[in-house]
């Protein structure tokens, strides 16, 4: 079974264009349940394929995004439980880690001739990093994982510390303060997500400009080469 797991891992490390042929070839070397298991493996779509490439080829970047997400989740839970937590700093660290993961995943995907949507990549990294539990088989993603965000904290009830002498009115004030704080954190989360989307769009536009400039340079170099050939031909005719 360990050998099969290793072989399956190797399938998901391949460029997406090679997956189907490699899966078929592997299945032909196996029999029984192992062969059926391999034949049933799904081919990833572009976004999960890019996440897989990051996991296998830039593990430190993948792990940094997961660690930042776990830290943000822990800070959010602590805040909900009335404990001191720097949610703003955790949110910013998480945003930067996700942006780095998206940028590196896009680079790796481009080498495999993939063009995953950066916004969908960011949402999938969000979902994975903020989840309550790690996925059972990281590196083998086949579908986009839905984002969780604050939904990751579903089922966690904020606790309010109540002293024996406390009356109902202070409890209400505490709940109102907690509600205002959570609303503020949600606003900050939305602002961070909006900033990330803007930065992603700017990055794509910059890449488009670079591609256009490169194409213009190549055309200009071709024109120069043509002109040089014409000059050389004219010089030869003069000599004749």
C-alpha cells in the first residue's frame, strides 16, 4: 500500500497534461483493488493542480501559508473567547503568506502551461489554511476547495466571563462590545481581501505590459535584422 501511495503521489506531481497517460500506464502495471483505485483517480482542474505543484515543488511556501492560516484561526478563536489576541497582525501575516503562495503557484503552473485564476487560487489557499483540520492527502487536490473565512469558526460560541456579582446589564454591554469587535474584524478581513484582489489585478496588468513590451522588442529586433541583411546585400551589389 505504501508503494501505491508513493506512485499516486508521483502522478499528482506531474504536469497536468501528462496525468491521464501516466494514470493509465500505472493502472496497467497493477491488478485488483490497486488497479481499480488508480483508474478511479480524478484528473485535477487547473487551480487544484497549481496548488499541488506548490505543495510538491515549493513546500516551504505552502507550509508558510498553512501556518499563517492556523495562526489567524487561533487568534480569531481566542478573540471570540474573550482572550487577548492580535487579530489584525495575524490577518496581515496571513494575507502576505497567501499572496506569496498564489504568486509562486502561478509561476509553477506557467512552467506546466497552466493558467489558473489567481483569485480562485487565493480562495483555495484561504480555505485550506483556515480549515479546522488539515486535508488527509495534501498534494492530491482535484477540485477547488471552497473558501471558509469566518465560516471556519462556525460552531464556536463566544464565551463571556461573568463574575458572581455581575448583573444582567454588564452582560449585555459585554455582548455588544464583543459584537462590535467582531464586526470590526470582519471589516478588516474584507478590506484585506479587497486589497489582495487589487494587487492581483495590478500584477496581471503588469505582466500583460511586460509581455507586450517583449513582443514589441522582438518585432523591433526582427526589423533590425532585416534591415541589416538589406544593407549587407546592398553593399555586396556596390562591390560588384
